[in-house]
C-alpha cells in the first residue's frame, strides 16, 4: 500500500469532519523531452551529424521540460533513465526529488556507446567492417536506446471517502544511430619523375625502383562534415616493397616523392597535396634484386570517433613487378641534312626500333617502357700508315631538342635530339610514344650522368626513334696547316639505362659508326659585275636517278640512303627516317649582283668495275660510309639577268 504523504493525511482528516460532499481536485502533469544536437569538442568540431543522426561515441544534448498545474499535491521529478546504447552524463536540475510545483527543466548529455550501438545494427561490438557486417544498409539509422523521464503528483478525489490518486507521465528521447559502415577504396595513380616520365608501364606493371602510387579513400557517410571528430587510421602491410619516404600521407601530404629506401631518382613531380578526410596517398617501390611477381599491399582502415575506434575494414591491391630487358634494333647513319662540308662536323645518328621488354622466357611485351639515361662513346682515328694516339672521347654533356654545338674542346660534345615517334597516339597516350626533356637541355658545365635532372629519353611503348650525337672533330681530323688526313675515323657508342629499373648500369646495345671520308658539301659563289638578278639551279645530272649508261648506276642520295637502310634493316620506317634527313635533291639560289649557296652531294654514281675491285656485287653490299665517297655529275643552270647557261 502506498504511504500517504503527511500533507495529504491532514487534508483527509479535515475533509472527514465536513459533511460528505462528492468533490475532486484537478491536477495536470506534463513532461516534454527533446534532443539537442549542438555538442562540440574542445576545438568546436561537431559531435553529431548535420542530419541529426549520431555515430557510436557521439554525444548529444537533452532537455526534459516539466510542468505541474491545478491542485497537484506533492509534485515529484524522477531520475533520468538511460537504456540500450545511450548513456547519460552531466545531468543538471531537480532530478529525483520533490519540487514546489510550477515548471522547470532537466538538462544533460547522452553518449552513444560503441558496443551496444554496433550490436544494435547486427554487428559485433567492435564493428563489422563493410555493409556485409551489418544488417542495416549504408546510412540507414536505427533507434538503439534512449533516455526517459517520469514526473508525477497526486490529486485529491472524494466520494464516500476521500483518497489521493497519483498522476504521472513519461517522455522518451531516442536518437537515430547510424551504423559506422566504412570501406577503403584503393586507386592506382601514375607518378611522373622530374623529367616528366611516367613511373609505370602501360600494362600497369612496374620495374624495380618504380614508385607505385596508391591513393586511399575511406568511404564513410558524413566524413567530410565530421573532420576533426571522425578520423581514420591506416595500418598497411606491404611485404617486399619499400615505402618511399617523404610522400606517404593522410589528408595533408607533402608534394614531392623523395628517395629513401630505393633510388627512385631525384624526386617526382608535384602531386596534389591535399585530400579529404580519410584520404591520402603512399608510394611503394621494389628494391634491387627482387624477383618478378605479384606483391600484395593491404590497407586496414580504423574509424575513430574522438580517438575511440568504432569500426574497421580492410582492402588490398596488387603491384606487379616485372624484369627489365629491353629489346632494340638499331642502325647508325649520317645526318646529311646538317649540310657540313665534311661528315666530321655532321651529326651521327642511330635509328632505333624498340620492340618491348622481354621476360625470362623470351616473351616480349611491347607496352612496357625503356629509358635511355647514358651513353659511352670512344673514337679512334687511323692515318694511312700508322696508328695515331687514340682519340678517346670524353663525356661532356647531352642536350635534347637542340643542334647546339659547343666550342671546340677536343672532347666528345654531343647534342641528342628528340626522338621521333611514328605510332599513332590514343586519347590516353601522348601523340608520340617517346618523352624527352624540354628544350635547352643540360648546362654544359656538368656531365650528363651527374646532372641533377638528367638528360634522358623514354620509349613508352614499342615504336621507332632516333638518337643524334654531335661530335665536331673536324679540326682534329682535317687541319689546314699542315694538311693531315686520318682514315677510318670510327666511334664506338654504347647506349645505356643506368641507375634505372633496379640496375646501376645496363647497356642497351653498342653500335659502331664510321665517318664518311668524302667531301659532302662545298660553298658556291656567283658574282656579276652589275646588280642584276642571279639564279642558280643545281641538280643531279639527268634530273632523276636511274641507269643512264652501261656499267654505271646513278642514284639520288636520298633514294640511295632509303634503299641501303632498307637493305640492311628490312624496316621501311627506318629507311624513311634515314632518308628524311638527307638534303634536298634540287638546290636553288638567288640574289642580286651576287649569291652564295652550299652545293651538296645530292647524287651518287657507281661503276660496276669500281664495285668489283672492292669485292662487291651490289651497291648495297658496301657500307654506307663507303658509298658516300662516290661522286656524281651535276647539272648547273646559271642565269644572269636574261642570260642562261647550262653545263655539267
């Protein structure tokens, strides 16, 4: 039996002394609870979501407003009760005691407990990872507990007897809890080194020392609005692969990849240095000597709410490491279009056909890169009777996209020009399959191998190209006083991939280039005693190539270079590339009073007898440097005003 309050007992006794009248006192009791989603941490970051949902370990505010009206006897406010995944704290107000009546309020905080909240969504207390670990969908809220408050009072009811009747009411606050479902998405990203070369093959494989860039992105609802309270921790496993220093980051990143465990070069181009909450990037590289194969990189992301883990998930990606064994076909030639009088001032070139990189079983992959980073030249010259001191070429510098010839230093000064790609590009590829450094090249105060940015070129995939070197040794080979001739001026060159793809030195191929001894061009001057128009037309005798006498073959120089290159290589593209760097067959000059022009060897004449003496049965059996020593008649058509004269 409920004890009757003292005040109520007095009233009952007084009522008993009065004649019995049926009467009833009114008493209204009301309580209203609401959640307040305005809580922040010490830095002002929100502790709940913008749509008024909450995650495990979130905090929300609550307020219960109560009111007593009428003839309420002995009004009371109960204790705030928490249940399920909600835990109260910081309660203020007249909780659990009598009040004088009227109205008032109780305030406090509610915290979402991690374990019960995850269990409410069908996951273990520590979380269930992705959506398959929960029985609710991504972003689907569920009421997992709450807070309740009961208020009460008594009202007097009299009939035959008088009695007190309890009047009470209860309200509940139950926030919507969202499951902390998370995923981690891993994206490959192509990194570029400081020369602008991509650090991955087109078939998505990597060589040793290639930095494999991986972007990680946590998928978590409201993560962008909760930066500061919701954070992400990544535990990564990458056996056999080294993490590249200075690049790995979460959210705020450094912008350059710097060498650490593996010699990845001199740094990589700036990379976006800012990511969203739970996002970032790391780079991994295979060390030297690693066996080709697939290597797994695993990311485990842990979601933390104010430093407390509320869920975790993992994902993996693969990095395929392959060996580097590029396959090249090559053919040296003279860049006749330079137009120097003798080949010692012309560039020497080597035509290239890159076929791809080979596996150990001999399979060639045309969509893998090859990089030329260095060259090793050595030149010797022999006189007609004795061997002169070997002319040893010293490496000075390489300059791309330039025909710059430095002052004569007695060394091997070089200019290597842009590769010429002949394969069509695609939307995902550059127009040419080769990358080179920008114009200007290396400063000529530093050797190429030690230049901080390097002067290199890269084949992105199987294609044709050409490298051209400039070794201006004319004054060493042919001097005016005294007049000296050195025969068989020969350069031996090795092109290399040094300090790249896991190797400190790797010779791609060696080639030998013999300088043609012939005079290839000569200055021509025409002068008139009067200021009248002058013109000069010079063309191979007969106008076009062909057999014009028994035992004799005449060919335009460009046609011969094409046919000879095709004979040696069987490659039409190489032949076209070589022929494209021969001077024009028809030469023309004009002036008033005088004209100056260069006469080039635009045709070659071969006699069967001369070939037989040299032991050749065909003009294409001899080496190109020998063929260029053969001369041919040219037709001169000279005009001075209205007068024209033609001779051979």
